[in-house]
């Protein structure tokens, strides 16, 4: 009885092997966006300006040795979005997309709460896709635009004016 399953198991192994080899060599595709927080709110609004030409890098840190490795760089397009391909499975490394530079002279200060975004670069987590999305990252404008106080009121819950 066991001999009758041996050819079937061998055929299945031969069919799965190329798929496994392809997955190991296939790069991850990281996508994200970079914006200028024109009101300095710390989040995206209808007044947000997406930045063309912003530079972003992908850095992975080994959890044991704490050594960091630059694994990718990207520049945003006209819509403020970037795409970068990263080769290799980073297993249990901590990987981040990080802001590097804004080409806008009045929007250079990275928002400390939105200057990095965690990216997952492993196939050992059950995710089948090689396309991964990073949270949007932002720079603060030097001075808020006129009209930001009125815009803030729209975002407050139940007319709570204490935050203004």
C-alpha cells in the first residue's frame, strides 16, 4: 500500500519545488506615499500636499546583532507615491521605511510620529503576496496654511474645541 503512494508523493514534490524556488527569488515590492502636513496636525487631511521627489529608504535591523542594513531606496513620483523592490527574505529582522529628504523648502521637518513605517519582508508569516504597503509618512510645513484652524474644527469630535 505504501509503495502505491510513493510515485504520487514524488510527483507532488517535483511540482511544488519550482514554486518554492520561484518564491525565494521573487523580490518584495514595497509601496507607500510621502506627504507635506500643511496644517501640522500629525495626520493626512484634505489640505495635505503629496510630495514629488521625496527620498525614502528601506532599512532592516537584525534583532540579535542590532546591525542595520540598507536594502532599498526610492524617490516619490508626481503623486507622492514610491515603489521599491527588495530582494531576499528578511526572516525576523525589523524593517522600516524611513524618510530621507523632502525637496520642498518649506516642508523639511520630518513628523516624528510619521517619519517611519514598518514593512514586513518575510514569506514566513502566511502572506502570499509579494506586494506590501507601508503607511504614509510625512513632513511638517514650516508654518501652517491659513484656514487650518477652521479645518481642525471639522476634524474634532462632537464640537470639542479644547484642542484648538
